[in-house]
C-alpha cells in the first residue's frame, strides 16, 4: 500500500502545481493586459500633454500680443489726449487773438468812419466855398464885361 500512496500523492502534487502554474499564467496575462492598457493611457496622456503645452504656448503668445496691443493703444490714447490739449490751448489762443483783432478792427473802423465823416464835412465846406468863389468869379466876369463894354 505504501507503494500506491506515493504515486497518488505525486499525481496530486503535480495537479496542484499545474493549477498553480495555470493560475500564475492567467494572473500574468491579466497583468500584461493591464500594463498594455496603462501604456496606451500613458501615450494618450503624453499626446494630450503635448497638445496642451502647445495650446498654452500659443495662448501665452496671444496674451503677450494683446498686452503689447493694449500698451500701444494706451500710448496712442495718451498722445491723442496731449495733442487734443495742445490743439485746445491753440484754439483758445486763436479765439483770444481773434477777439482782440475784432476789437482792434472795430476801433480802426470807427476811426476810419470818423475820418471819412470829417473828410466829407471838409469836402462839403470846400464845395460850398468853391460854389461861392465861382459865384463871385461869375459876378466879377460879368462886371468886367460890363466895364469893358462901356
């Protein structure tokens, strides 16, 4: 009997070892499958990282361009404000100068009107004197003709 127990124990041991090998093999296949899935996910994550890195760099360039644009716009706005202030002060100066010139022109026109009125009065007086002198001259000529005819 002893001789029969050993082969049965040996066969049972072989079956148990075979079961263990098959179980280990299946576990190893599961781990390989999981490893391949994780490698695929890692590759996808790397691609996503690369795409997001590119997108981030692009957005940073856009932000830098926008900052430059805003700065240029602010500088242009400040220059326009300075220019407008200068033009406003020039306009005020020109308005003051125009008002002064109009006042001077009004004074000059009044002076000319007075001078013209004085000239007209003098011309009327000279015309009156000339008419009187002409009348005396005509009278003197008439007297001379009368004296010459006698």
